[in-house]
C-alpha cells in the first residue's frame, strides 16, 4: 500500500502527530510519499532520516492508494488542486 502525506507548517503537537503517523505506517511496511514542501517544513530529524519518497504538488499520484492531508480546510483545498 502507498500513502501520500501533505500538510502546512506543522509545529508543536501537530509535528509530533505527523511523526507518530509516519512511524505507525513505517512499521507496517507501508510505502510513504510526502510532498517535498511538507518534508522541508517538518524539520524533524526522525522524518529526514527515513528518506521518504517525495513528490511535488501536481505530480501524478495514480500509484497512491490513500492521501492524507494534515491541516485545515486550506490545506485540504491545496491537496486536491
């Protein structure tokens, strides 16, 4: 299974939440894709070490089975455009 993640400027609890989600997916051997922008914003050593597959908004995501948008309605709208 392949899951893509996108979000905006995670800080505090939301950054820790994303780390927990990524770890949960990783131990279940799920292929994790993350937007390059979101990965840079995370600034998490744990996430940076994982060498996740990155993509840019607008890339072809047909191979992805599930898309997780972390944030509010603006983030969700950005995710679907």
